[in-house]
C-alpha cells in the first residue's frame, strides 16, 4: 500500500463493500476536510520536484489548501472566489538538483491570476481591459461633445441594450432603475470616467511549449467573460489572444498539441457550442476555425482523449466528437454529469465520468463501460493523477466537503476489463461463449468454400448463361418488331412507322380514327392498310385503303366507319395492318378492342 496510509486514522470507511472497488484501492477518507470546489480548482502537483506529489485545492471559501499525505501541508487566504487552478512552469533550470524548476501555482480569481512561487505570493496578473463597443463609444462621444442631452443619452443606451450590445459599467449604472438624479451622476462620472471595463476569468488551462514532458515550459490559457482566450508566457506576458463570436463565454478548455509547433484548443461555451481554436499562419498567433459543434444542451464537462473530444451536457448525455467536429456516438447517463476527466496510464487512456448520484464511471476509448465506482455521496469535484509516490490516484470531493482518495491498483490492466469481475465488465460474460453453428450454416460455409476453390469455373458458367439470356432476349425483340406487333416497325435501315388507333361512338355505328407517322428520314409511298374483324359482329364498307405517301415527320390521319350488326350488341376486336408493298409481312399492326354496342330500338 502507499506511504500516505502510514499513520492515517481510520475515522470512517466510506466504501464498506470492498469487493466492488474493481481496479481501485480505498486509500484515505477525510470526512471533515470542508472542501468547497469544482473540478477546475483541484490539481496534483509536485511542488518540491522530489517525486512527492501533493493535492492543491482552491476553495470557494477563498482559501488555498495543500494536502501532503493525510494532512494539510499549507493553507493560504485568497482575495476572491477562485475560478481555476493549475501548475505553471517557467524556464527550466537544469542545474537544480531537485530535477528542474519548481512549479508555480496559478489561481484565477475575479479579473486576476495570482501566481504563488514556493507557496508564497509572487506575481499578480490582471486580465486585459475590454474596450467599449463602437456603438457605446459613439453614444458617449456625442454626449461629451454636447450633441445629446441626458434623456436622449438614456434612450440611445437603452436601444443599444435591446440590440444586443454589451454595455460597460458606466452605461449600466446610468441605466439603473433606482438611479434618481441622473444629472448629478453625469456631472460626477459622465465626463471623465473611462468606458473600458475589467473582465472576469472563467477558466484556466496550460499548454506545453516545445516538449510534452512534465516540468517543461508551458504557457497559460485563460478564458474570460467577454469570450476571449488569452495566451500567457511566464511571468504572465501576453503572447496572443483569440476572440470567440459574440455571446460565447468559455466554460471549459481542452488542450492538445504544443504551442511552438502545432496545437488545437476545444472551447466549450455557455451558449451550447464548442469552438475550435488553432495556431495561425503566423507564429505565436491563434485563430478561431469554422468548426463549430452545436450541443443539444448546456455543456457541463469537457475532456480530450488522443482521438476524440468528449462533452457532457445538462440533459444527462455524454457525446464523443471527432477532432474535425463529426459526432461519433452518444451515451445516456443515469444522472447529471458533474465532471469529465481524462485518465492516462502507462498502458492506455480512459475516461472518468463523475455523476451527481455519487457514481464514477470508467470508460475506455471504445465507449465500453469498464467499472462503476460508488462513493455513496453526491460528487462535487474529481481529479486523477499521481499522488505521493503513487503513479495513479483518484481524489473525490463530495458536495458536503469530504475528501476521499483512491489508488489505482498497480496490477490492474484496463485493457482487460474481465479482471475486475464479470459484474463490472463492459460486456456480458455470455459474449465469450461460442455459438453453436446449425447445420444449415455449415452447408453455407461448405458452399462458400467450394465457390473459393472453383471460382474460375463458376464465373465462366455464369458468363455463358448470361450471354445465352441476352441472345434469347435479342431474338425475341427482333421477331416482335419484324412482325409489326408493337405499333412501331422498322422499314429498311432509314425509316420507321408509328400507328395510333382509337375508337369513338356508342354504337351501333362506330368510327375508328387512325394516325400514321413516318419517323424515318425518307418518304414512303403506296402503303396498303387492311382491317381484319369478325364479320358476324361488324360490317365495313371497305376493308382496306391505300396511303399514297408518308412524308417524314408529318402525320397522316384517316377515319373509317364500322357498324355493329349483332342483335345483342356483342363486342369484339379489330386488327389494323399496315402492309409492305414489297413483302408479305406487315410493317406495323395495332389491335382495337371495341366497346359494347347500344341495342337498336325496334
């Protein structure tokens, strides 16, 4: 067991079910720690650079606490409520026998970043002032030149607020509804007070400069309330800035890459969108790319793994996105997600999901649930990293202020979830039982093997049958058009005919309307047209006639009278044949199905 347990008082056992810890070992529990913080205000740091890691916590009670082993190592007051905390390395000093320069502690509180060197106040950085918008600056400039009075100034500022313009503190105080004497206010502050305003730092992160080794120089990233990402270099010198679109307030930062070469930054904002910031074409510049991920709800957590960005939303969903913005998958959580934490070990990289019901879920990169750790109390903050002399430790802070530390079992192989027990594996144990292949499936496998061995012969037989099928279809088509049974017939190689017939009338006297059209490119002459019908039902004055000429593209219309002579008004069919003057086969034919005839009144 770790050295941090030496001399630890067993005040309370938060996890009585020891067998359900999976890859974790219960190391220490402090029920009276009184910590009030979120995940961004707790870090593991090697403050002495001797391999003995400590827990640094920035509490909302405006205090900075440092835990070493099982006791508080140091405690310092803060000037404001913290919003972020991280280790801040400067220029390396390889002559230091302790292994390099000791890290500084950076604490974001209000518009300031407080730097602690050797746990003592060292430097204070103030966020850049926010310049007023063009609309607000123009309104106050007109007032100070005497172009508008106080009432007009109030109306213009109110209209700017309705248009979505963010006003500074001077304009906000002037528009306050409880302000009684606006003239005195303008006399005291309106003429000389600057319009620029301070901003609030909302989140904090670090990015390595040239190397990824721990202890190498880094640059500090700070997100502000005005949608700005500020890049700082020790000692808090502004390197560059990136401005997010209007209304985007950064809440979480996920860093990847090196600042001096190639990097990308995922920024989850309160407006439900994730923006991507990357290095610009000019060295040490930052640009906001066009890749924008729209979430279905407000984000409540963000973490980055080597190939994906994970985002948790307030509708109890966990989304995984590709680095280019494509969503890979989504998982429904049983409770609200409190925090996401990337868990990097020597063998693999996993994702820790802290839920409001007190459970900590462990997922691998393939979205498989490896283990669920139950802490019995709602979680407020969570952090994974080295602690004391251990490489992997999990610090959990409950909403009641209790601090619990779990150690990762050195023998735990996160690539083999079955080592945690069948109840905690990411898939059911039945998945490892071989299926009984039925006989029909065996026959299919045998046929597949035959197809592999005799692929050439099977292909040649298929091609032969396919050619025969095509030949039979072609012969049938040629026979059909040469018999003239489809209403279209070829005449030589340069002409074709189209015949359209229609019957009109109620009976017993009918009229058949014919339309002949030459669709070829040469004229046709002396074409006989004949009719065949049942002579017991119908009678025609002449059963044939001659078409003297058919010009290409011109229709020839004819009307033929036909009478139904059947006493019962029976119906039959009439076949029309356009004959060839030089052969016995018809050029084209059509069949007209005659309707029932009206009976003749006696």
